[in-house]
C-alpha cells in the first residue's frame, strides 16, 4: 500500500526537537544542505598561542611567546540523535509486507552506529507481526530517493545494527510487517509502531558497537562524552543516548453496498435496447421494457474495493435486451445474447474483476422485455 517515492521530506533545521513530523497534503519538506547542527568534530585539538613584542628605552626586547606551551583543549563528544516518523499508512486487515518509514539523524559531532528496535504500542488496537528492518543511507541532500541517489534498502538481519553514520548524516529506516485480521480489526483500528535507535560506538572504535556512556574525566586534554539527546516516546529517556518516534498503521476496509432501482418504460414502438424519446412509467404488461439499475457505493475513507464480482439472473418471463456498467475501474461484463429467451436458458449478467475507489459510486443497468 505504501508508495515511498512520494513520501514527505525531512526538515533538518527543525528536526532537533521535532518528534513526529506533521503530514500535510502535498507538502514536501527537505533537509537544508547547508544545515550544520553538530559543529566542530569531537577529538579536534583547539590551540591558542600568543606572541608579545615590546621595547625598553628604545631597545627592542626579546619576544615573549607561549608557542612551546600553547593553551590547548580537546573538543568533547556530543551524543545526540533524532528519530522521526514520516507518516502513517492506511492498510486493510490481513495485509502483508506493509511498510512504515522513519529517519534517524546523527545530531552529534562524531561518527556513530545505532542499534534499532521496534516496539508495538501498548494501548492501541492491534499488534503487527513478521517485523523486518531495512535501512538506506541518505546521500546528503535530505531528499528521500530510494533506488536512486540513496541507493537500495538493505535488510538488517540478526542484530539490527546500522553502518557507521557521520555527524549530520541521515539514515532512512523502513519497517515492514504483517497486519492481523479477525474480530475487532475493523475500519478505524490503529496499530502503533515505535522505532527506537540506541547510539553505539562505531565499528572503528576500540570497543565497536558497545553502548555509549557519559564520560567526564578527561579534563582539557581528553575528549569527554556528553549525552544531549531528548526523549521521543515513553520507550526511552532523555540523556541516555537513544531516541524514538511512533508511526501507525490505520485500518480502512472497503465499505461496499448495493441498492436497486426498478422502472417500467412505456412507449409506443419502444426499442428496449436503446430507448429514445420521452421515458414514462408504464404498465408491467407483456411487451413492456423493464429496467433494473444496481447502484454500488464504496463509503471507505481511502481504500478501494477490488476484485468485485456481481451476478444477476433474469427471470424466465423476460428476454434480455441490454446491460451496461459505469463508474468501476477496469472489470468485464458478461451478458446473454440480444433478446435471448431467459425461459429457455439462464440469463446471467456478471461483472468480474472490477474495482471501486473509496467514495465512488458505480452502476449496472439491465433492460429486458416482458414476454
């Protein structure tokens, strides 16, 4: 059901404390290429030196300098990240391989890896199953372009740990799962899915892929570690090196109904297949042209009714004249032959493999002669 090529884009300038991105119809945001949240990279040595020149009695004195003992300090490491949910998805009960999209942004100033976890909501209507995690690294422009500049998604099998992500970089995360069916899984039901990202040491560290911890013991000459992350959901806490966001699957089942209208056309010399002239209600007497109109409505919010099949069998007192359908997407209609005697053979009018979009109305009109 998902179409990720038409997803919203992430505004990185606002993502620092964003939580859930608000989806607005047709609005496409993007990460600003010039945005630089993290600042100077961790472990950078900052040096300050001075030179002092002066004279006494008109005589230039020796230069005073701290060049051999400059003031230096090491830039500390900031651990900060933001997980952002990029929009709910509408699904039907029993659907498989349904997908939600998230992003994970490294807002710190050092190279990091992340361990990903997926949690079902505790107070929603249903839990998803068969969960798989896929990732793709953004190419740096903040625009979601899977299969193009952002490459292809790869599955995180086993321990779901990402590749190393540079400061100010974004990784796209796709959660694929199955929707349950059965009692209670009806239109309006919501299944929440939360993605949690835990910051790990990168693969190049002395202890790769271990959790990061607050470190405040190196003084000016070593890099301390500051945990600056906020909390995204109740599944994690601020300043613990992790962040999360919640997305949801929303059930919308097709609401297909059918109703029937009946009338008798009464005209002199009527052509029942293609009536012309004023149409007046007539008497249901032998030779009259009778008309059945079936009206189909899909009152779902967004889900199409698919694989529609419908069969109407005319009474043996009739001769088939015509049948026409409109409003469906695709589909075929099978009819008897013109003026086929329904008393001698079954007069079945059938619609097959049609679809009706949410909110749409379709009709099937059948006319026959009363023998």
